[in-house]
């Protein structure tokens, strides 16, 4: 049975969703805070307590904060984890995520699994650096790669953005191959792009070329058949990274065994068609079916119509409502609603629109949807709001 909770503290909220052996935790800053190190420490103490109580290990961890706050943030994390004898050297993505409040960070997202002999959770090391986690479910291998980029950019080593993006994709491919998988096993990417409005079209061309070279686009060159092409779901949003790379990404991959009951499939909604129709190589959503549950991974979604045109330009309320309606329509076929979301990132181009979102969410009765709110540019200048999300459903309930 899926269990959900939200706990409110003076400076933050913590949302939890648990199902079978899975635990999702979102911690979101909720007010201005002159003591961010203290708040980060308090949050991680709560997270560590939840992990210990459930005997769970982190397999995915994403943190949104100011770049210059990273060192202090990680120290708060380390101190809390050491108190609970939780491993501190697990990989994570720390990405620029400006808070909607006067604060140095916006929030944290964690996925954890109960540590059992069957799951065999371990860390993937690459050149001495923790770069991912690998685990086993029903004889299938699951991978979560974190902070994949082109390497630290120095003054005397500054390749162009195109080269950096190509290096990023090649790095993820190499790590997966080292672990016995391939890039065709990728089901979801989260891509954070510096200065996204300057070169998003160029980035899409690089991704499309890489995907074509790695077996995703070999079925057809016709965008009329876009819905039939298997592509990972994805988020592409603005966000600097501590390495100062042009882009950085997280990668979720599944390598099913022939005997496994784990199944992967795409879903397309009625309100938006495949993004490949307008040049972006990703699917609207991916479903990962495990023996006891299914995970729905929603791509970054914004106010775009079925012809792939931006709509409600200049109207933040209409853009927010349309985006939520698109996601709601997308997941209806899976027997899900917005209330089933266990993790979402809400991206706002303008800080003042957060209060507007809250009013809409309260009206739609999703004010307690687990979320982290981030100020960031979307891939089109006229788009004011975007969200991505994950949902967990128990299969005997669907």
C-alpha cells in the first residue's frame, strides 16, 4: 500500500511517498532563510532518520542550490549522514537551482530502496569518482548515473559547447558499457544546460545525432511516425553546474534480462504530440513496469499545443493551468491522477509566479504535491513555467 506524508517545519517541508521497497523524499524550502547551512543540516538529519528507519539506501539524489553554496551544503549533508552511519560518498547531482525565496538552496529530491541481498545496491566508480548507483530488481539491472558532464572547465581547457555536449553523451555511454549495458537501455535523462536560450537548438541537433548513431532513430526518418519511435523521456532546462560545463545530466537506464517481468514502454498524451515532431529527441513519458509496481517518468512539460507551438504567451496563470492539464491528460490512461505524483520539479522563469501557482494548486487540490520550486529559464523565452514529475503506482491497484 502506498503511503504518503507531508511534514511542515519552520523553514521547509518534507514530503515522503513509500511503496513496497521504494521510498521517495522531497525536501522543499518554504521561506526566506538567513541561516541556510543550519536549514540544510536540519533537512539532512530528517532525511537520514527516514533512511535509517526504513533500512533504505539512496539510489538517486538531486540537489538544487546556488553554485557557491555547494561546499557548505555538502558538509551539512556529510555531518548528518555520519551521525546515522549512512554512506557519504554516494553520487549526487548538485545543480544550480535558484530558490523562490531569499535562500541559498531550493530543495532536495531522493529516491531510495530497501537494502536487501536481492537488490545488490552498489556505487559505480569512474576514474575514482562516484558516478552512479546500480541495483537489481527481478534479475534486471537498474542504473542511475549522476553528474555526467564534459569534465571541469578550466581557463586553459575550454572546448566549445558542441564538443562539451558530445563528450557528456559519450561519457554516459562509456560508463553504461563498462557495466554491461548500452545506451539503448536509457529510459530517462535530466539535462541541465547553461545559457539554454543561447543554444538549445544546437544542443538538440547534437542529441539527435548521438541518438541516431546509437540506435534510437534507425526506424524512420519521418516525423509523421514520431509516436512509434522509442525515445527516453527527458528534461532539458537551464542550470549551471559546479564544473562550469556547458551541460550536465543524470541518466536512468534499465537493462532487462530475457526472463524478467520488468517492461519498458512509452506513453503519449492527447494534448501534446511527440517532441520529435519538432526536433527534440525525447518521449512525453516512459513507464517502467516492475513486478509489484510501475513507475511513470514524465518529461519536462510546458505550455505547448498539439502543433508544438507555445501558447498563452504572457499569461502565466493560463500557462500553469495548461501544463498541469497536459500532465493530467497524459497519465489518465495509466489510471493515475496528479495526486499520485511522488516527485516533481517546478521551474519558474519569474519568481513572482510561485504565489500564483500555489493558488492554482490549492484550487486543484494538489497543494501538497511533493515538489521543489526552482527559478530557471525554460527552453523557449516565452515559456514561463515547466514541470517534470515521477509517479509510483502499485500494479494491483491499477
